[in-house]
């Protein structure tokens, strides 16, 4: 992984289990840049959070389908002169 600031390859510092203190993420990975000394923490989502995201994505798809269907109906109506 490259540093956002200077594009140098980041150095892996370690992975740390954080399940006990954080219900949304189960692990954090520490990375550092040898050139500009930036630090990056990468949080890995927990199973619980991944499930919530998946459910949210399903809800978003339902809303998109409803919107597409509504637009199709409106276009049909306007072609028929209803509005």
C-alpha cells in the first residue's frame, strides 16, 4: 500500500484485535511511512457491521427499483398524453 502523501510504500507495523473494545470493527492494522512519517490505521469491519452494510445495500436496491419503476410509469403516461 502506498502513502497518500508521498507515494512511498508503507511499512506494516502489526495487526491488533479490537473486538473487546469496538463492536463495529474487529481488527486494526497499523502502517507507517518511512519517508514522511505518516501513520495509517486500517480498521477491518466486524461480521455484525458487514451484515448491516449488506442489509443497507439491499434496502438501497429496493429504493432504486421503486424509483426506476416510477420513472418508467411517468414516461409511459407522458407518451400517452396523461401527464
